[in-house]
């Protein structure tokens, strides 16, 4: 029911069921300023903003010589960062644990949705995850970029964007839609931190550059914002109660601290790392600084994406659609079978419902 569609005082106490309201409520739900329209508007803007930022990141870090040099320095600087090298050397099982966590995360996503019998929503989330990974595969294969050669003259495959980060963050965002509304905040916070750790590992292990992680985050954010806009367009969203303040702080404070600290430190260090010489040799201290700058920026962008998703889903419930609107239900049943030439409408003689 729309916010201005109310039951008459003293009317029928029978709760509304599927098909109990009529088509006018569907039209009212699409009116300017309605809840579905507001959700659709802000999610479409978020999708467009993520696409524009992805374009800027691609142009700045892939198509420009300065951006490529910074990415190469951040990738090479992992060897000069003693903290990262020591961690990877002492814990070689991290590679297997990262892969295992991605598999378990996907299983958890499907299990939660199926156990809660949200089959359509689970299918939509799985489709969004597959779409994000497919888009990343297309970008890696067909996005124009300069030909990069390794030391033996072979073409270096593109890692832009990072498939591992996209898969981890896609699982995190998918869990935000299939878990109960009261658990959404803590789930998004924990899953986003896990996705940030997966992205940080790929950079520290030399599998991806920081720009690859940032681009993957923006791709996932654009795809899931588009999914939310589609759900709102189909009328699959409804208002949700306000979350308790402690629960809200538990979800937003860690992500906000990580986003502010990561973006702040990364942007502060970026000015020093962009002044790298055009050719080797490089100072190991500068390479280490570039690596840490890239890690900070990647973590900050990932945390900011989690915060933005929570903002888009603020007081929005996708845990089941509102009552569909069609002409039928108890109104027509109470009115009886119409005679020839008699107009049939949603209102009956008892008048237990009105739309103001």
C-alpha cells in the first residue's frame, strides 16, 4: 500500500493478502515522490556515478604513462615492503585460504537465500554476481590498453579489473540483500572488510595492481546499484523500520574509519609517489611508499563502497515484495457477481477502505 492509502477507522481487521488491493495503488507507487521512485532515483544515480568513476580510473591508471608507472611502482614496491613480504613468506597458506574463502562465501550466499526461501531474490543476486564477473572478463580481454611486454618479450596479460576482488565484494553485496533486514548492517561491515582483505592480498602477492582492485570495486557497485534500481522499478522494495543506533554504529563506524583513513593516507602519499622518475633505477623507499599508497587507496575505496551500499539500502527492505495490485480480492468478492451493465469497482457497500 502507498503511504497515503489507509484503512477506514473501524473497517475490516482482515490483513491484506496477495491481490487484495487494486490497480490504483500501483499507479500511486509510481508517482513522483513515492518510496519506490526515490529508491530507484538514488540507485540509478549511484550506478551512473560508479560508471563515471570507473571511466576516470581507467583513463588515469591504464591509458596514461604516469598512471601505468605508478601502478608498476606499487606492484614492484611489494618486494621492498618488509611487512608484506614477511607475512607472505611466513604464511604461504594464505593463497589457498583466499580461494577457499571465496568458495565458502559463494556457498553461504546461496545457502542463506535458499534457506530463507527467497528464490527469486537469490537468483537476481546470483545473476548480478555473474554479470559483474563477466563484465570484468570482457574488460580484461577487450579494453584498449598499451601492449606491455615482460623481460622475455611476451605480452603481459591485463589484470584490470581484479576478478578476485569483484567476486569477494559481489558476495558481500549479495549477502546484504538476502540476509534479514535487522542483520544487514553487521553483515555488510564484516563482508566488506573481508573483501578488502582479499583485495589487499592480491596486491601484496603481486597478482594485481591497486588500480585493478579499485576498478573491480566500482564495477560491482555499478552492477548492484543497477540491480537495486531494477528491483525498485518492479515494485520489489518497501519501507523498513529504522535500525537501532548501536547496530547502526557497529556497521558504519568500522567502514567509515577505514574509508577516511585509507583515502586520506592514500591521497596524501599519492603526491609523492606520482613524482617517480620515468625510468629505472628507482629508490626502494619510493617503491615501498607507492605500494603502501596503493594499498591504502584500494582499502579506502572498498570501505567507501560498503558505506554507500548501506546508504542506498537505508530503511529499504527487499525481503519480499509488497502486495501486488490487481482488481480482485475481498472487495470484488464482497460486492458479489456484477449484473449486466453494472460497474465493478474496488469499493463495496460496507465501505471498509478508502484512498485519500
